[in-house]
């Protein structure tokens, strides 16, 4: 899958139902292009699976619960089954209202080494871009500092729309069937043992942009009377099931 990462952006989240989502899709057709990977899929959506890492006492989860202005998440994302498919290490930071991401594509075995405190080398990068190795080194550093390990597996189906305006670099996603369950290892499979729906039947709508809020975003919000809401998949998944299910114990210490 091609990397469409917005390295720095603003994002607004909303909860909508399927009736609203269908209308929003029709609205978006006039302003954006459907992501090529979802265009041929059922409901125009592709699977997204993410394993979140946290400290044994869930420091990153607690930072969101406490409303810390500057916080971050550590996660490994994958879009395909199969041992040969790449996974993506990500640091997602929030500085007040600004979201930044640092990401590197690596092999699955390399990702497992990170949990053991080992830094993969440049040859293990699947896509050796200029900023990949620094991103991977920082990810590894934060994992070591926090003594972090796998805590949760989050999965959903994503319908993504891409804007053509280079000034706003707008992107809209609709995430369905958001599921969460505890995960204690870096096993990159779509299989889930006992997932729980985090937001029920709601669709999570995210409006993402890098510069100014597009005027037609305003039209969309007004037309469907959308209200800005929180939709923290990792945090809400833990809160729903209970923190005691998600604590991590590093077996390599």
C-alpha cells in the first residue's frame, strides 16, 4: 500500500450514523477522490490493523485521560496479512491542536526485535526514505525509555478520500467497525480472539488538513450539523473493557 502519510496536520473527529455517512460520501465526490485502495473494496473500505505499545503502567493511555496538551502514541500498523508484508512503526504526537507523525516501514521480524530492545538496521527498512531511519531510531528510543510493549490491537475498516488542493492537503476518512482487544505480543495477523466494538454502530468521521480549514469542510459540517467529538480508538477501547485487561509486562527485562 502506498504511503499517504500527512506528517503534520490538524484533524477534527465526529460520530455519524450510516445514513449520514452515505450522504457525506455523495458530498465528498464533488471535492475529493476516493482512495485507490478502497475503490474496489466492499463499502469502499480497506482494513487497518494497529498494535499499540505502552509502558507497564499505561503512561501513554493516562496522558490522554489526563488531557495532557503534549502527548504521543507508539504503534505498529499493518494493512495486509502475510509474513512478507511490511508493517509501519509510528510515533503520533499531539502538540495542542497540531498532530505530527513519524513513520518507518520495516519487516515484521524487525518490528518484533524492537520489543526486545533491538534497533533494526537500515537494511531492514522496506522503504528506505530519507527520514525513515531517524523515525525508527526515535521509535526505538521511546520504546526503551518507557519499557514499552504491546498492549492493544485496534482494527477497523477505513474509507478514505483524498483532496486535490495542494494548499490544504485535505483528507477525509470514515472508519467503521472499530474493534479493540488486549494484545500481549507483536503478532501481525488480522485474527482477533474477543474484540469489542468501541463505538457501536457509529462511523468515525475525521476531517484532516495541513493548512487552512477548507471552506467546503465548513459546508459539510453545517449541512450535516456535525459536532466535534473525541474518538480516541486506543484510549476508548481500554476504558470500555477496563484497564486491568491491558497492562503490559515485559518478559525480556
